[in-house]
């Protein structure tokens, strides 16, 4: 996309970025999206250091195009992850769930582009001050861990655009070319898409999870665990247990106990649709098929262009 700052920044054909989602975003998905002209992202949040290194090397072998790694800054093995990323010369890092102040200069000194994910214009401004190359502003519609402010994408993107001058990527509830054009109208220069890429053949999500997603309707996901870290979940037995505890006034410690260990892995990766933690966005209600990642990228881009041309030709 000629003249687009996101395409220029990452060296990609389309300003379409696949989110780095835990348990769903291994090298197969990342390389497929990059080969299709977008930016594929490996989700490091569910990987041990050795697993991350292997995914990076497999991705390099599968694509000659740029790709990135998403790193939650609260991850226990953070320093090992960052060292591996630097050693393996990963071109792009998306950080989230923490302050970008410490790692941004270190990564940039090693020639790595840095993008941070935020849920408010205040945090976006702090990221700009920290020296990041771009910001992802993620609205309330998104899956997984969410902003406490509960600001929707429609309101968040123009607010962030007014606050910063660096490139802006929109996320949250975006699964089509029409939605992409809508956030571009609000000031975004690229989109980060998670939910639709979970439902691809290359996604490492369990087939049970993919099948569940394409069956969802409006209202089948809700924000939960606000006393711990707000997360958007599919309603199932695990969700009901969390909701019942919250209704009784459970504190954060009690909710963490119910959550236990590896609950997200149990659901999204191992396929337990009732007792697993199933993180997905509101856009799941708009998805009805499991496709190759290249088809998803092509459909989003072609619909973006067609809708843009249609609107340009309207007589008002």
C-alpha cells in the first residue's frame, strides 16, 4: 500500500497484522500471514524459551518476509525471551501488558522495530515518549486480556490519533475489509486482527476451539475477571464458575485459585470446551468458516479496496 507508514515501517505489502495470541500463534500461522503480504506474529506468551527459539527458526525457514514476536512484559521468562529475540535477529517485536520504557531502547539498539499495545490515549502517549515505532490501540471488543477502561474501538482510535503522531494500528472487533476501512477513517494506518486468524488452518488452536468459534453468536463472549486482569471469554462451565464467584463477592485471590494453572492451554490448545479458559473477541460472531490464512488476508484486503472504491463513488 503505497505511502502507508505501517507498510513502510515493517516492509510489508498490506497493513494487516496478525495478533500474537497465546496458544494460537505459532510459526505456521505467522509465516503464512507474512507470505500472504501481511505481518505474521509469533505469540511468545505461551512458550518456554526453547520453544520460542524453535518457533523463530521455523518461521525463518518458512518465509523470507518480515515477521514479529509478541512478548507480554509480565512474562516470567521475559529476559530469556528478549535475549533469544535479539540473538535470532527478529525484525519486529510487539510488547504488551507492561511498561515499554525498559525494553524499547534495548530492542531498538539491536535494530528491532518496537510496537506496544495500549487501551487508552494516555498510555499511547507514554509509549510515544518511550520511543516505540508504532502503537496498537486495542478496543473493548478484543479477545483475551482487555483494557480496564472498556473503551470501544470506535471511540479509542480517534482519541489515540489525536494524542500521538507516530503510526497507529487499530485492534479490537476487526475481522473484515469493511471494518478495516472504518478504522482507517478514524485515523488508523494499519489493523491488528486476532480472532479471525484463530480460525485458520495454520492456527495452532485446537480444532474444537476453532469449531466452537464459528458457532458463536452475538453476546456469546463477555468480559470477566475484572478484579484480576479483565479478559474476554466464551461462556462455558469455567466462565460460569468465575461469574458465580464474582457474584458472591470473591476477591482477586479467590478468582486466581479458580483459574488455577494452564487453564487457557486446557481450553484453546488441548480442546476442553467446558473447563478450559476460552479467550476470543466479539468478532467471533461474524466468522462462519475455517480458512487458510492467505485467503483471510486476501479477502480482507480485497474487501477493503472494494468498499473504499464504492464509498468514493457515492453521490451525496
